[in-house]
C-alpha cells in the first residue's frame, strides 16, 4: 500500500487553521482526493461543516483532544479516512490541543506502513506574541516548538512591532525551523506540505482535558420537532457551549452579526441558516468575519469558547429570539 503523505496543521485558538485548510483545498492538484481529520474543543462540530462542502473527505473528533481516551477517537477517524485511499491526509487538532501525542500516534508502528508524516505546520497570529495569555500558555509554546514550518497569519492586521516579535521568536528556535512564512487570509502554499519532518521536542507534557472520558459523546441527532440541542465542554482553563439548531430554524442575519460583534468571548464559530442564506461566522475577540456558503437545508451550529463561564442560559434565550421557524 502506498504511504499517504500526511500533515498536521496546528495553531492556537483563532490562528486561522480552518481558513488555511480551505486555502489549501482551493489549490490542491486537480484530480487528487484529500482527507481531513478535524478535532474541535467543542462538541457540535462547526469546522467540519465548513470544510465538507469543499469536496474533501471529512471526519470529526469533537469534545476535546483527539489523542485522549487512549487515542481511540483519533485511531477510529484515521482508519476510516485511510480506507478511502486519499492522496493526502490533513489533521487539524483543536487550538487547545497538544500535537505531541498526535505525532507519536502517526509515527507509531500501527501507522508507519500507511502514513508518510511530513511537516507539522503551525499558524500564529503575530499580535499574540505581546500577550502573556498566549506566550505563557503551555500549548501555545509547544505547538510552536514542534512546528517544522511556522506561518505568521493575518499579517495585514499586524504592525511592525508584532512582526518583529514573530521574527525574533523564530530566530531563537532550536533546531532551526525548516521554513518561516508570512501570509494573509491563511493563504498557505501547497508546496509547503511536502517539507520533510524533523524530530522536535516540546518542553511540557500533554495534559488531558478535564472532561475527557472513555464514554462516547452524546449524539447530536435532533428528534422530530426538536428545535435545538446544547452541549458544553471544559478543560485547560477554557469553557465552551455549543448549539445545533434544526434546519428549519432560520436566524436573522443582522441580529446575529450584532450579537457576535458584542459578545465578549475569546472565540465564536458558527455555520448558520439565515434569511439571506447560509453563512460561516468566525469571531476572534469580537472581530467578526463572514463567508457565504452553498449549503442548504443544513442544521445550524454555533460554538462559543472563553476562559470564563458565560451566562449560557441567557445567551441561549437571545439566540432563540432571533429565529423564525420555516415551513
């Protein structure tokens, strides 16, 4: 069996991993079949819905680090994707995840005959190098330490001091990074995926999410007449709450945009049916970006992540007030 070229695309919350993978999919060689394993901290699976419409084979591992629970969720997902015989496999761990165990799994005896692990690509927002909330976070540090290619994303929003801090960091890295790049809108070059991997070491060990258990996650299947399902998660000092709304629940676009713009949460992701069509919302520290999708008849999904326990019940009531059920 041909060994499948495989890459880990990592980065902390809001670094732009999903946007970067969308950019790669748009540039992939014609005729190639790519598979993507997505891991999200929350339990409702927003990123998979965004990537699924791009023609890739997508599997999701929601609810915390995919390497936890003895690696079973990750193994199941990888095996299912390898069975599809893709030309390339991409793994997107949660922004709060640690790539060390993912690398160990992919290079283990179980997969060495099936996977050709290439460079780990880590995206960063250079503005975070001046914020101790990021620079003192173990996973942020280790995602960078284990990277073969470090990409400064969103440079159009950075000033000279931000970029200087990024360049100072990569200059001090040992061993030297295979490549360091600067991009806007997650515009990765497909050629970077073929960069060879170097054995690298993180300074910290992996800490499992507090809510990870050996029990399967509750299903997200809505029963007939059920308007929505809510799921919560917490770990590593972060909390999330997500909602999956029935396909006939249509949101008011303007009201939703206003809510996301004023919601004091570190991260919001959503794929939502509105009266204007289906849109993906991506919110980092109250800065909202919106992309129209071609999905139809889709169950809307909204995920909010923050360090603080937010008033989920109140937020749920506000969301429900923005909905008009369609026949």
